[in-house]
C-alpha cells in the first residue's frame, strides 16, 4: 500500500508521518501520533467529539484526510494547557461540573476555544449555536454553557485589568 | 464488627459540598483513556460482518477467500463459539445475539468477524466473506408481532404467564400486577378516560461507541480492556461463554463515555476474545456509530391502552393499563417493568396493569435509564391530565389528591415507606415556574415519574499510606462524578481533607465481585461500602493508637480524624492524627486498611415531578422547549453538582425522546436512520437551561440517607412535554416522538373536526 | 406464618396462586421452602428474584431477617439502566 508522506505541525511540534491516502486526520492523530484526546463518536461529522483546529479553523478530524494537513498547524486538546497551567476553559469546565462522562469534553473545549478566539463576549444564544455541532448526551448542556460564559467573563476581566495596568 | 445501614442523620462537614472532581484534569486534557484509547503491542484490528436482512436463514458462510487474504489473522463464525451454556437459556440468547447461529434475527445481527493487521485489510476481508441467505418473512412492529399470523421470531418461545399452549408465539411473557377490583372501581367512577398511546424506539445514544481490546493466550489466560458499566459481570459472562476460568480473565473498565444502561450488556466483547484466541494476538474491536444503532440495545417501542376513572371530587376509583413492549429478537422483561412502574406514583384502591413482552426482528432491547418507565408514564400521565381537564381541576391538585404516600400499597405490590412523590408535587405547586406568564403559542405541562433504584453486591478497599493519604479502590464505574462523591464520603468518615483521598476504579483482579453499575446504584452502594470500609479502618487506627499509648483499644475514641484517649486518667495523652498513626504503622503492625464486602440492599424508590413550557409553531408543528424544571428526591445529595447533572441529563434525553428521536424501519425491515444526522439527539441550541430542585427525603436504609438519583429524571419528560404541547396547540398527542409532521397532522385533524362540528 | 404474595409471572410457578403461606425467619429459609413447595419456582429463582419485606426490596441479601407479621412480596428481579 503506497503511503503519503506528510510533514506538519501538531500542537507546535514538527511531526512527520506516513499514512494511506484515504486515512482520516482523526485516525492519524489517534493511531499514528498517539494523541487520543480527540474521540470518534460517529466518524461522519455529526458529533464533534473529534474537533481540532487546523490553521485556527475548527474542523471535524474525522472528515479531513491526514494527507491534507501537510504544512499546516494542527491544534488538539492535548495542546491546550500551557505546561501545568490549564487553559481557563479547562479549569472552568472542571469547576462548573461541565462534564459527566467526559467523552465529549475535548471536542467541546476545542469548539469553545474557537468561539472565544473569534467572539470574546458571546451571548448565551451565541454559545448555544457555536456549540451545536458538538453532541453531549450526559449533561443537557446546562453546565457546559455556564462554563463557557464564566470563562468569557474571566478572560474579559483579565483583559481589562491588563489593559488598565498598561495605561 | 456489625455495621448498621440505618439512616442516622449525622451532621456533615464535607458531604453536600461541591469540590472539583479528582479525574477532572485527566478529562479536560485528553489524558483519560476510554474504550478505544488503549492499544497493545502487535494488536490486530477486528471487524464484524452484519446481516443486511431483518430475518434470514443462513444457509452457508464461506470464509475461505477472506482467510487467504494477506494480513488476515483470524476469521470466526458461530462455529468458533461452541455452545457451552449448558441449558442456560439466558446465556444462550446472549451468545446468539453476539453472533447469529443459523439465523439472522435482525438487520445488523453479526454473522462473522475478522481480525487483520490493519483496518483496511479487515474491511477487505469482510467483503470477501460470502454468506448464502434465505430471506424469511419479518416483523418489526409490536402490534403486528402479536397477531396470530405474524412471522415467528423465536420458534422455541411459549408465553410465560399466559394460557399454557404449544403454539409458537412472539408473546414471550405476560405480567400482571395490581390489587382490588377494577370493575367495581370503574362502576363507582363518575368520569372515565380511556385512551391508546404509542411510543417509538429510541437509543441511549452514549457518545462513545462500544470498544474493547482483548488478549487471550494459548495458556487460557486473558485480559479485556473495555468500556462497560459492569466489568465483573462482563468477566463472568465472557468467561462462561468462552469456557475460560473466571480467575484467569482480567477485565479492566476503561473510562466510560456514557452508558445509560446500554453498557450493562455484552454485544461484541466475546467476539473480540474469540478472535484473539484464534489469532493469538491482541485484538481491538470498536463499533462504528452505525453498528451501535443497528446492533446494540435500544429501548422498546410500545403500544398501550390506559383507562382511569374517578369521582367528581377527584378521587381515582380504578385504573388499568395494557402495555405492549417489544423486546427485540430476544425475550426480556421490559413489558413487565412497564407494568410494575405505570401507576407507582398513585394511591389506588383498584388497579391492574398487564405487561406484554413481545419479540420482533429488531436488535435485542437493553436497559435505558429507568428502563420501561418513561413510556408507561407517558400513557398514564397524559390520561391523568385528560381526566383533570374533564373534572375542571388543576392537574397538580388532582395528582396531589391521589399521590402515593407512606403506607400506600404500591401498584406493584408492597407497601411504601417514606417516599417523595407528595413533596415533589408540593414543590412543583409552589415553584415560580408554575406561575410564570406564558407567551403566544406556548403551553405548560407537568408530569410525575417513579423508579425503583437498586443496590447489589459491592466491594471496596481503602488503604492508608504512611503519609496519611488514602487510596480507595471501588468496583463500580464512574459514569459522571462518582469518584468525587465517594472521595467525599471517605474523607467525611475518616475526618481528613477531601484532597487526601484518591479514588480508583479497580479491575476484576484487584477486588471481589461488584455488580454492574446500574439501577442508579453507584453512589448508593459503593457509598455504603465506602462508609463501612472507612469505619473498619478507623477500628484499626484506634487499635494502633492504643498500642502506641499502651492502653486498651476500648479506651480510644475517633474524633474529627484523630484518635483520642478517653477518660481523665489519660488526659496526659495528646490526640494522634490519622497521619501520625499512619506514619508509625510500620512498627505498630504494618499497613492499615479497611475493607468492605457487602450486599447493599434497600436502595429506596425515588420520585420526580417535572414542569415544562413549550412553544409550538402551528404552521410547521415544530416544538421548542422554552423552560424546564426538574424536582426530584435524592435522599441525600453527596455532591450536588453531579446530582443536578443527572437531573439535567435525564431531562435532556427525555426531551429528545419526546420530540425527535426514533428508530425508523423500512418495509424491508432495515433500519433507515443509523446515524446522528438522521437520528437526531438534542443539541445545545435546542435546549434552555434546565432548572433543578433537589429534595432530600432520607432513605431510611442508608447511613447517609442516599437514594439512587441517576434514572428517575428520564421518566416524566415524555408526559410533561406531551401535556405542554397539548396545552400549547390544543391537540392531544398520543404518539411519541411528537415530531413536527405528527404535530402538524394532529393540528390539522383537530381543525377539520372543529369545522365539521361548527358546520354540522 | 407469613402470607407471601406472588406477583407477575411468579404465580405461574405456584399453580396460579396469588399468595402462599410459609413459615420463615429469613429470606434464605423463605426461598428454600418456596422451592420445596413449588419445585417450578427453582427456575424463577435461577432467573432472578427479589423479596420485598415491608416495602423494602432485597435482591441479594438472603440473610435478611423477616419479622413476624411482615408484609412479603416475591417480585421478579429488576435490572436498571
Ligand atoms: S467523530 Fe467526527 S464528528 Fe463525530
Ligand atoms: S459528558 Fe458524557 S457526552 Fe458529554
């Protein structure tokens, strides 16, 4: 079986792998690179458990080919924390009990981060629609939405204090 | 030491608080390992060939081409799974469900499996297996399956609980519950409402598909890593189906990505073990989402007739229910459970419920959160609302007037102890939600629900480290914060900080048997075992302190995490903390531990009442839930965040069931929507915040008063939403899910009827 | 003497009786005597049974004492989700 040779960046690290042309990015991440944080809930783009970003764009890793990430920047949940510092979203998810079984959590974190990167002060409705591509069967989404709101608030407060310090 | 399970109303320092869960960091960083996240050196990829027919005789399976394909290491059919069940019909059914034996019984039934060096090769191998089917007539509808001319699903089945007969039938069981004289009761009624209802089949819809990694060696020893609610049960079953020794099969439960009952049953794990045994290599087998829908147990579709009569002053005089539940292709007890739970919320003098368990050519039905209760509650609670309307009485008042209470003879037989249905109804009555104004096209509904809850065999180990921290191992799985709750309980008992406890889920080699984590038993029973294990450890801690002091252990008390010498004669002895005693333990007798092996019984029934506001678009029939409130009795909420989480999750699943979710079978008996695109579960933008109110009516049979909380929350939503839709759109919906086409049809029919009436 | 109420399909195994009278001090003794009187109950026991004593349901704890005059129901064993 002829493989495709791919050079890319995953969570800031240079990575090379060889995979069949038909292999999904999700299978590459999970089976070739040992990054099992992204989950397969459906394999058809319907659940968002496999959410990662490629060049900052939120994608379903199950719908993208491994071969497509040549020369691009891939971010997964494993790259979210800075050293031992959890990302505020990660901390807020824990503090707000926004996960029960946790299988959907990596996908939600990636999707929520993509939302806050683009819209730092979303309304409840905006949060709900931004996360509508991610399925959670355990929580009824209540505490997830609260965790995302709380993070947005926290980040904007941080930004104002930082801003005022500068001035 | 005898350990008392009686509720003691002790004052808590930690229980009831909301600390961060100990497995939180693992789960937000992607580090937690679920079923599909494990791998082993030399592992093969397993794949399963499934029947495309709803019902077919398997004349021949030719696997020779697949076996010859390079990279294929094992191919199995039912011939590789000899029947070792020794006349145990239940186990035989499980074996046959894992892989068809001569007949495919539903679309998606496994017929062969392969293990190959990679996924691509495994897929190619499946396409090289040729199966010669003779297609047989099939039946997928529960009412059709009960007709005398219906195709027979299981020729050996005769009706249990019915008239003795030698004729094959699809009615596997008839179960009757109740008391009093319903005929006489209806004769006394001023008003009677009688109505039929239907509900469609739904799936638990856990986001993590079934997955396992199996290793069996030629020495008969094996290991299974699997996403499951019951690794001990899986071990026992797999060992017996494959002829292995229980002690030689180690099963480890991975983190579990949702179960809701669906992971209490084995579906493909025995196949993974059989493949591994044949290939002599580890085999990883993961279901696709399509496989999950087609071949892992959904809940029953149902058809029901409900009849309730009452006096003009609102007292119910008689109630009957005939409940027809389909079990899929194998006999179950789902109709029986519907019959047991249907009227459990009410205090009835004359009541009868009859449950039919019916076989059809669909996947084997499995438990789904308070199994069978939501459908029966839909029928009963809708009828209750209809009756209240006939009486011109407030629906909550009507329920309060007839609610079961302590001393009521339950419709399923026994007499209730202290229970929470009345208090949940009172809370609903006084809830601001009940009195909030409604907008245009909006309606409000409420409904009640009941579930039993269970305990079961439980085993917990608690080991104290020399630094005074505590390592606890439990055998129930953590489906949503159990580690946090159990750590709180251990810390509470020992009098140490929550952070000093580490709770692990033990594999089958490290603990005695634990029953499956079902029936909302996790916190109830492992909580009880944890209390006992901690109290046993405290006895040991006291005796070590006594040794240190050279006094009698009887003279030592345990107060707030410290050993204290009793009496003025010992006033010179300062207290010894758990950490101090632990540090000295190497010289006072070695490691300090507490264990508990127990049967936790007496979980205590639980009740919930839900309020729901919906908005129905009369043009499209589409329905939005705009406000939702759950009121439920938890006995005692150990970690309220996760109790609320259970309430909210159950309500959301119920909302999906009520409005969208359904298995759609074609004329050919094949499932037409085996994916999340066409089987639509609620997404974030579909739902409002779900408000919760936790009531705490202590369970007298648990030291902390805990009842199960995980399941009851899915019972009321179907009915609550149906009642709300009816109040919003002026049509009574008798078919779940209330999808837009069904609601539109009902609105049109209602309008046509009004026209006729006004014209006539 | 306890009056043991039978529910659901358990009556089948007791020749249709809705209740049976048995003298027993524990669940274990009760179940043993039920099978002695009605051998077909053995099958039901195998399939799983629960005993309700004064409204509390016991599934496994066969050592549980049964008070005199207790209300006893034999129920099929029920699973959960
Ligand atoms: S696994 Fe990619 S969307 Fe579900
Ligand atoms: S927490 Fe289980 S699916 Fe979201």
